[in-house]
């Protein structure tokens, strides 16, 4: 939509743009000032875009089947390159000293550009644009379909600083002026208002221009696996597996810093990064249908689940209207790229962190996999409208009290608003228990199917405090009042029909249909959460989650006392108290979840099978 397309007969699509125009920017590597580069600015109506055109291979022909002659870049991570999982697992550089890695290599998952002003970085005195962020995932060693492994969930976030011409600041100002003049000329052709670009927009455009002029940055600009990169090479394929393009990115290991709470941060400069295309086997032919993903493809927020991995029942999900909850568990995934752990081991890590006085030992940036976890119940659930621009919760306006309209306190447009789901549950894996928190799509994943999400979200838009559930609190008095009014209305309607001697069958509305939007939402969420354990207590799942760090003021265990009974000879029982200690609560954040692994389920039955063999013998 927005770009006019014509077929062989000259017919055009129904949605066309009022005006489309483009201009190529000059090349920064040519002595000829009039030579055009491969970066261009194009205008569709009043929207400005910047893009680059590059020539890449459209097919691959294998000249030898010998694995010895394959590209070294396809052989995985070497001793000089640390994988994403290795980097996140080790909290100090000394733990990786035996490998002495120079770079960290990962698969490009997604990237984003933000509007930022040019400023000088702390690492150098050069002015840089620092609004570019890339998400890199772990690269496994298996030659199979990498989307059948959870390694793509093990990610790190790297911030890239684009220096604006190290040698001459004047040259950078000239490029900004060139970019502005090109945009102004495009608007003048379309009879639009000139000089519409802000300084932040100009900075972003120049940053893209700089990156597109580097050969090592071309793959990085093409997009990641969770963005829009679904292009296939027309080369070799093996049954359902096809050769697809992935982008590998190498960032310097020295770009890593560790915060006091243990979070790992990555900040690097554009010239220090290398990116290149790699062929990988993947089942991506039915990308839209088999993924079963329904959600926004815009800003990526915490709690949003991966769009590429296959999910349970994805082939049956066609639209939001065919399923109440559009988010389902991942299909069963193999073990690679994500650290397997138990809740018992995480509790020991809490003890170790308190003993060493270093919270970095909890490794909050590392994704863990907890096998065969059982959700014991929902302890908290809320659906409330928030602004995805400033992350403030919307509040009702005072214009109309009978029909309130939610508005952002910061004055952001309503188009940036969405319902934020939050959920907390208690999980048990047989070795310990922990509190698991999830938000947005991950929260709906925990709530499982059966909840009418669209009805609850409509109710959340009608009140400022949102729809709230907590097991210790009874339903609100407003809900009880609405149910009583609806019941009374149906009763009066039935009596009126009897007096008029009309048939009552199939004419009386239900109590639920007469409830207002807010009451419907509260009733559904109360019913679903209170009966959740009865319906799902038998379900065991594998959780992909991260550990929340301890607060900075938590430095020791909690001292407490417990009631005990002591047996005293010739006296009986003596009741009293004894001093003891408890650990701080273990809190996890959900990233995604899949069906329980078959291997772990088999291990749980091993002991029982051995007993049966002994009894039978």
C-alpha cells in the first residue's frame, strides 16, 4: 500500500500513493562529487524513507561436497570467538581466559533505530549517533534446522555508536546539509512544505548513510530473522530443509561491561563490527501459516514472544476470531543454546551471591531452561492500558464522567496506546519453588487458552485502573451490583412476557450479555484465574526465563524464628521457638515456554520402572 504498481495490462492496485519520488545520495568513496552512491531518499506522500541498494548473490552452486573445503565461517564458533551463551554464562573475563576470545559472534535476530542527538561518547572524543541497537542470538553447532532449538531465544542486546567522520567534522556537517537539501527538493517536487526534517531525523539519516557505505555493514542492514529477512537462496535443499540466509555479527569482547546487579551491557563502535551472510538449513517455506503468530510487528517491548518459532496448534489458527487467546506454547524444542537448570540450583546461586557479596553471580542476563515445571496457581493478574511511547498508564479524562476517555498523562497520541497484560504465578519443578512474572504476550502465554482476551481488553479501555485479579481479594462490589441489576432486568423482562402471553423461549437475554464492558472483563478474568488450577494443574511445561537480581540492600539471609516442640524425658513436650534463616524470594521473568521435553518426562519414570522390574523378578 502506498506504492503504485502496474501489471502487464497497465492496471494498478486500489491503494496508491498521491506522490512518489526519490533521489540518490552522492557516494562517499568517489572523487567525483556528481557520482551517485547506493543510498537514496524516497518520499511517499509526506513520509520520508531512507534505503540502500546492494548487489548480492541470488543462487548458490556447490562445487564440492567435501566438508573440508567449506567456509570457515560456517563451522560455528572457534576458540577465538565466544558464543552468546558462553558470554552471558561467565560473569568475569577470567572465566573465559582459557579461550582468550577476541570477539563475540551471534546471529542477527532484529535491530532498531531510534531518534538520538549527536554527542561525544565516553570512549572517544568523536561525535557519534548512539540510537542503533541490534539483538544477537546464540549460534549452535547442530547442522539441523536451527529453529527447532531454543538457541534463538538466548540473546544479547548490543548498542552501536556510528562515528560521524573521524577525520573531519566539517565533512560531517556537509553530509547533513546534503541530506537536508535532498529532502527539501523532494518536498518541493511534491508541492509540500520544505525543511520538515528535525535534527534527530537528520542524524538518523546520516547514520544510515555512513553504515551503508561500509561493505561489512551490508548484511547488518538487511534485517534479522525476527524482522523481515525470509529470503531464500535458490540453491540446494534437503527434503523440507532449505538453505536460507542468516546474518552473523561479530562484536569485540571488550565492549562488554557488567553492572552492579549483574546485567551485561554491550556498547561498541561501528568500525569494530563485522557482519556477513551465512547459509543455514531451516524450515521457513510456510512462514506465515505455520508460525501461528498474531501481534504487532512494530516496537519490540519486554514480554513480546518470538515470531519465528513454531507453536502448538499454529496450523489451526487463522485469525484472532478463531481463538480466544492467540498465544500458545512453543512446540517441543531440543536442548542447545539455553542453559538447563533447576530451581534448587538457582536457590544455591542466591546463597553463593550472598556469601560472596556479588550479585553478578545470579547472571540475570542469561536465559535458563527449567524442565517439567508445574504452575501451582495465579497470584496476580492485571490488564491495563499503557502508552508504549512513554510507558505511562492511561488515566480517564474529566471531560465526560459517564463515558470516560483514557488519555496519556504525557500527552502522547492514542495510537501509541495498548493493553498491557501482567501476570505472576507460583511454579514448582520438584526441586523448589519460585515466583514467575510475565508481561504482555508472555503473560497471555501463561494464562493459556480459554480466556476471552478481546472482551477483557475492551473492558480495560473503559476504566483507568484496568482489570485486576488477586486471589485474596473478592470480586468488586461494582461487579456484584451489575450482576444483580442484570438479573433483575431479565426477571422483569420474563414477567412482562408472561403477562402479555408471549413465548419466552430463546427471547430472554443472558445475564452476561447485559453486563457493561468493565463488568464483563472483570467477571471473565475472575472466573478464569480462580478456576485455572483445576483445569491446568496436570499440565507441565518447559520454561525459558531469566533470574531477577537481588536488590542492592539485600546482603544476607532473613533472620526469623520458627515454632518447635521438644521432647523432654519424664516431662513430655516443651513448646518454644528456635532461630533460623530464610533465603530472599527467588523471582524469575518469563521469556517463552514450550511443551515439556520427552527426555525429562522419561527420566521421571526411570526410578518407578526399576522398582517394577525388581518386583516382577
